[in-house]
């Protein structure tokens, strides 16, 4: 059974909707969390072993849960938040919980790459911790953070495809419903091409902005 162009475009729109909203919400969680994991570690500008010892295991545990398991495990929580566990909006809840800790780890790694000498120089100039974060850490790590966001976005595309397995909508749902269950080879091919093109575009944009930032 072949699918219409309208249905393909609708599925693509649902995927873009899930990726964009999840990326924004995941960034609002992951970036501050990544900063906290860096600045509260031993020897850093806001050293706090209590906070670090709580956040670090939580992030590691959430990162270790496969998305498809997380998707099913938090169905009651998803229903509580959005009133349903099926559809694109419902899929955003597990996507955010999946991608937030992942982004925090990537941001943490990017910030840890900043030369400690820069931080020491900022301290010697009397910069406050917030000034060090915004005027020294972030500008130095921004190119790397852009690549981290690119990696997260590509991961989200793959996760939205998995969300289709439980009625999450999007290209993944199209592939399962019409391609796998109705034995439509052309649908499988079309969805694979869409996902490959989408990932390549995200990769190209990420590298473009990263190069721009490093040259600035």
C-alpha cells in the first residue's frame, strides 16, 4: 500500500515538531545542568560536593536507560502531564527526559575542555562566578557546544523514529504503520531517505555554525 504525499508531509511535520520542542525544552534542562556539573565539581569556581554527588549519579542513571524503555516506563507520568500517552505531544515528554541528561553530559565535556588558565586569569581580574561562566567559559566552549547540540538533535531524530513504535507519530510511525505492518517497501524506502536527508542537513548546519563561531 502506497502512502500519499500529504501523509508523508504530515509525518515529516510531526517529526520536526517533536524534535524542535524537545530540543528547546531539553536545552533548558541540559545546559544549566551541564554547567552545574562543571562548576560544582572539586576544585572549580563553585565547588559543592553535595550538589555534584547528587546530580552526577542522576544524570548517569537517566543516560543509561534506553529510550524505548524510558518511553514505556513513564507512560503514567506522561498521561498525568498531557492527558494521553499516544501522539506527538505525548512523545515530547519522554524525549525531553531522554535528551536533557544527554545534553548535560555533552555540555559538561565541552566546558571541561576550556583551559584552566583562562579561569585562573578571570579570577585574578576579580570576575565573579557568574561572570566567569558567561564571559569566559561559554565563549571559549561555544563552538564545541554547538557541535554537542548538533549531536543531540540527530539523536532526537532517531528517538522520534523509535517513538513511532508506540504511536508517537512522525516518520517513525509512518514507517511502522504503513511500511512494516502493511508490507509497503516503498514506504520504508521513503522514510529512510527522509531521515537520512534530515540528519545530513542537521549535520551540515551544525558544522557550518561551528566553523563560523570558531572564526569569529
